[in-house]
């Protein structure tokens, strides 16, 4: 086994570089600022943190708990239940109640913290069972829910909580973090490689870091070609080429576009991969006016819909690119 391989089998980098303090969390400055104020003040409200995957919700709750309770009490006075734990009505009735009832000596003004991660996967029944519990024990215990969709948390719980929203991270924020990690891990990379990681992660920091580590483990060098192999997506440069053939007026456009499509299809990319990539590239394709971009995106949207409905054939994609040539 090559040494670089075993060397990269250690802790996943997403864990190794999980921020320990609120200060280390990248992005969502306003929300994190609110959490810092709560940490200073000490009086944590019940709260819901909602937003897309991989942008720091779970991390934020743990950092907050750590800052509120300190290194020793943090382990004793927090309880985390996530989607991999059984969180049916019985657990809410027994485990959560039991924890809420245990007496732990805390500094004045501090509370025990129950973290319900991925709370949108809790059944409405279990959520209902929490309503009264939250109120009864609110003088000693505070709840923090993390979820992707706050609409999946029942209204009565929402009304008991402060709701903090997390937005997607910007490309610059992801890049900055990737640069820090590449430096610490001594990763060999070029800038196209990092751009590819950012393009495929779409603001999801966890995915960007995971793909970085996989690319290093698989190839030892982070360039665009390796990254797109790891994430198993068609290279956007090829898609961009197809789209520019579709926009060319030399009469050869459709043939050239379909020839490139063939090469992607032969490599085994699925229709959904190709159409999703086409959308992402069309959003930022240079050299076309606004109207043209809107028309393209509309057609891509229709093709996407048909593919999701099950018609994910080669013909579907040929149809899409022919349509784009006609625009
Ligand atoms: N804002 C951030 N700053 C720094 N690192 C981050 C940030 N967001 C995510 N990460 C990295 O991604 C990993 C996962 O983050 P986290 O568990 O907080 O995601 P999440 O928002 O809870 O996602 P999910 O909705 O999937 O549970 C962290 O361990 C960390 O390495
Ligand atoms: Mg989480």
C-alpha cells in the first residue's frame, strides 16, 4: 500500500477541521454574531437552526454549548440525539424527560442543553410529545433543534423557539477554508482544482472538504480533471463547449454538440448528471444576453422535469441540445 494512501486514511478532514469555537465558523456572520451574544449573556433560548446541508448548523450548536458550559460541563450537561438514534414518542417521554430531570450543578444562569439534530426527521407525534416537556423543564433545560427545512418542525415547536437561518456559503468562503486545509495538510493542487471543488460543492462546505480529501487520497494531486472524476460529474468545460456549439451560427453547431454529448454518454454519465451540469453551466455562460439565457434555462428546466419523470434517455438529451440550437 503506498504510504500516501495510508497517511490519508486517518480522521476524515471534515471532523479534523470541524470548528471548535464560534469564532472559527466561516460565513453566516449575522447568525454567528447572535450566537456569540447568547454565549456572552449566558441565557440561551430554545432555538431552531435551519438551512442547507454542510454549512455549519450542528457545528454551531456544539460550539455554543461548549462556550456556555465550558470543557468539563459540556459533556455532562448536553445530550445529543440525532437521526441515527431512536427518537420516537417513547424516547421523548423517557430519555429526554430523564435527562431534563437530572440535577447537575451549573453556574448561575446556565442551562442543560438538549440537542436534537436533524430534527426534521422526527415524526410529528414525537414532536408533539415535546411540547409540554419543553415548557415544564424550561427553567433548567434548553432545546436546540437543527434541521434542513424548518417547515418540517411543527408550528407549536417553532413558536417556542428562536429561529436562526443559515445561508449557503459563498464561493470565497469555501475557497478560504479549502486554502487553509490544503496548507495544513500540505496538499498539492492547482487553482483549477480548487475551482472545481467549489463548483461541485455549491456552497456545501462538508462536500467541498470531503471531495478535497477523496481527490488527494485517490490521485495525490488536486486538479479539475481529478476532482470531476472523484465527484463523477461531467467536466463543465465539455458542457460549456456543447452550449457554445449550440449558440454558434455556422450550421455545424448541432452536429458538434451531439458529438460531444456522445462522448459523455459513452463514458457512462447519466441523463440527470448531464442535464444538471448543463443548468449549472448555462447559469454563468459568458457571451449571451439575458433573454437568451432565460430561454436556455427554460428549455433545460423542461428537460430536467421530463428526466425526473423517468424519461432519461439519450434521445431526451439530443432533443434538449437540438432545441437549444434552435433558440
Ligand atoms: N461554516 C463552516 N465553517 C467551517 N467549517 C464548516 C462550516 N460548515 C461546515 N463545515 C465543515 O463541514 C462539516 C459539517 O458541518 P455541520 O455538521 O455543521 O453541517 P450541518 O449544517 O449540520 O449539515 P447537515 O444539515 O447535513 O447536518 C464540519 O465538520 C466542518 O468541517
Ligand atoms: Mg448537522
